[in-house]
C-alpha cells in the first residue's frame, strides 16, 4: 500500500515539475517578446515637441530628429550662451549646461566658468542675434551679430557659433561648442 501511495505521490510530483517547467518557459518567452516589443516602440516612437517660443513645429523619433528641431535648438542654445550680463551669466550657464553630454560636462563647465569669471570682472554684457542657421552633419552652424557692451563702449561683430551635437534616445546633447568670428 505504501508503494501505491509513493507511486501516486511521485506521479503528481513529476506532473507538477513538468507544469512548472512549462510555466517558466512560457513566462520567459513572454518576457523576451515584451522586451523586443518595447525596443521597437522606443525606436519608432514619434514625439512632437514645441519650443517655448513657437516658430516651427519639429519632431523627435528615437535617435532621429527633424531639421526644424536642430534649427530651434541651435538658435536657443546660441542665444543662451551669448546673451548675458555679469549678473545673469551663471543662470545662463546653468541653462546651457543642461544640454551638455555628461562625458563632456566637467571640461566644458570648467572652460565656461573661466569665461564667466572674466565676464564678471570686466563687466561685459552681450546680446546675440542669429541671422542664419545651417546643419552640417552633426554640427549646427549659427551665424549672427553679437553686440558686446563694456561700460559705455559697445561693439558689433559678426560671429559664428558651431554646436556639435548627438541625439541619444531622443535627447539632445552638446559635445562641443566653438564661437568664431564670422568672415
């Protein structure tokens, strides 16, 4: 009688083991399918983003962006870094640094803070008016007129801002900035 009981118990255990194996395999397949599905959704998601001052509509889809997006970001960031007074340069710098690639954050912040100290000591104010924007690969080239004021002396110079950027998972990052005199 014990052998019949043990045989029944063993059969139940075997059936239970097969059932659990089947359940684990089904769950693993579902998890893998969901992971693939989520990856497809992230890559093909399209978001319409409007800037604070709407002049163009643009879109971001995964690691792809419209030209309008790059133009808007280039204009915004060039004005953020070149429109300042000694009192608000730190705020403008903070607004700009939000868009810097984390790997470049420390070096870019150090360079821009050195510029901030010079601006504060000299009492320089600046206003940048973009006149044109071009996209060249991973560079946004913004040309414009920069008015600089130091006490009662002002000067106008044509400048070119070159922003090197990367789009990572729909997020815009700056990897390099150059400000040159325009020819």
